[in-house]
């Protein structure tokens, strides 16, 4: 249950628009209220937004780090990042499996992805700081 509260707390910092098709050929921008999601659908949307934002930040830091590394260290980072992605995805699949078939499963999965991605971003930021010394 603490994972759910963590996911909701993470979501409360976000408010980004998504596009919803209302009628054939007409789209309306609808912003889920990620400060206070009221439905499971909103919670799921906000969890997906949180993950996309954390993934975007991770990629920014990664792109800053890679050019600062020697060729051999760059290859080791690429290998480590690939292994980490495999671990992250498998770990979050495991967390989601407890709620398989439930409407909360997407929020659990995306909340897990966001959490682990934010942690990895912090690690990469530390590596980046160390290369600037």
C-alpha cells in the first residue's frame, strides 16, 4: 500500500496536458488534475506522465554524461544502462503482477518505473558531478 501512496505523492507534483478525442476529427486538450486525481483513470494518466517526465530527465543527464567519458568507460556505462533498463522493467513487472487485472495495475507499474528512473537519474547525476572535478 505504501507504493500506492508513493505513486500518488509523486503524481501530485504534475499537471501536464494530454489530448483526448471527443468526436470524430475533433481533439480537446484535457489536463488531468495530478495534484488531486479523483478517478483511477486520472491516477493512471498521472502515473504515466510522471514516468515520461522522469525518463526524459534521465535521458538528458545521460546525454550530458556520455561525452565526458573515455571510450572504455562510455562502453561500460552503455552496458550498465542496458542491464539497468532490463532490471527496472522486470522489477516493475513484478510489482504490477500483484495487481494484475486490476485497474490500479497501470498506476503501480508507471509509479514504479518513475521511482526507479528517478533513483537512476540521481546516480547518473553523481557520476556527472564526479567527471566535472
